[in-house]
């Protein structure tokens, strides 16, 4: 996820003069999967061909949070992760549309006006299913029509399909994660599904079992199938460490608490209060309640062996 730092813009703030006249890749781009990458890739090509800035736009909070606030967590990336992914794709800036009632209430004409006058866009690239404006009244055809009168050009990129002809989508990735199918999620994302968070201070129980864990909350992420996974931890210093992790509510302990608990092999440093990323590489087994701490310790040792084998057979992506 390396990439030169990029500028993060907010639609409610003035856009820097050197970033006006940009080509904008427009979408939510939550998972930044292969289909999203095609949209952004086309925007990069267009911007470079005309010597213009390239900006990738995303929406935060997700519109679903405004319209259906009780929806269970479903995010595939954080804003910080998206910023790094967009940077690696070659963007000059990330534009965050703050999705609130004011933005949701804009007409299609008003949204195009915002792109042209406030953002200074001269071109927009979207997916073919892109909608915008109050009540989703705008689509790619109305974007072309309204844009033509305002000096805004637009292109739509066709969906990307996987090997069996199915359209790659964030919904398909979420379904794979719910099944614990890390390999399917990684193929669609073009990288492992990765949870980022700050390491919490806990009850230190893992230390008494000789398996100290880095514990993180799942926040707004889509919940993968609860259970034990082979993982890779990406540490603050850039080092990547193999490990095993449990995602779930820890049924052997009271009260239940939902956590991602990662035991990183061959690591003994202090990660408390630091942000790390944990890549889910392979599903080992469901979460289970065992008969005491000795049984738990023996099972963790077995899980470590299983994780090492999965990781040996799944080399890190370049």
C-alpha cells in the first residue's frame, strides 16, 4: 500500500488552485477492488494525457449511514487506507465528499454545479452504475447532458468481471468475508482484506498462556466469519510479521467482547496505542468454547501450526 503522500481535500473547503482543472474519478470506492481500480486507472490516463491533476473522490460517511443508520458495519476500508491506495494508484489528491443532509439534498444539477464551480473539475470518470443527486435522480446519461452545458466532460467505465463472468463488486467481497473465504475476497480486492486499528490495552491473558496478542476493535469494518485465521501483521515500522488471530466475542470469557486478537510469530515488541494492519490470509476454524485454559493453550498451539502452513503456501503479494 505504499505510495507518495497525497493531499486530502474536503468538498466543504476551497480547492487549491493547482488542483483545479482536474480529472476526477468519482465513486465510493470503499473496497477499491478491481472494478474500482479500472475507473481510477482510466481517470489517471485521461489526466496524464492532458497534463491535468488526477483526483479520486470518495464519500464519507457512506450514504447508507445517513439513510439507514442502523445498518450493521459493512466498510471494507477506512479513509486512511483508501488514501494510501489512491496514492499508490497515482492520484494527486483524494477528495472526500462529506455526505450529510445538505449534500444528499442537492439536485443533480446542483451536484454538477458543485463539481464545476467549487471543485473546478473539467472531467469525471465513473462506473456505469453511478448515480448522484437527490433521490439518485442523476445517472451517467444525465451527467453527460448536464455536464455538456457546464464544460464538464464525463466517461463511464464498464464493470470488471472475474473469470466466471460475474461482476466484481463490494457486495461479493462482503459475502466472501462472511463465509470466511479469504482467498475469494483477496482475488476480488487484488490484495488481502486488511483491518487497521489501534492496539488496545487488555487483560493480558494471552501472556499467561504464552501467546501474547495485539487486540483491536473492528470498528466500522464488515465482520468476517467469526473464528481463527492465518494472518499477516503490518507493523508501524513497515515490517510484515506472520501470525494467527481470533475474530469474535471470546466465548470462554465473561463478559463477551468483540475483538480481533492477533498473536504475531517471532515478535516481542510493545504495540500498545499504535496503529497496525492485520491481513486475513486464510480461515482455520470457527470460534469455539473449550474446556479450560489448558485446552485453550493446546488449541492455540495447533492453530499456530495450521497458520504457519497456510502462510507458507500463500506468499505475500509483491
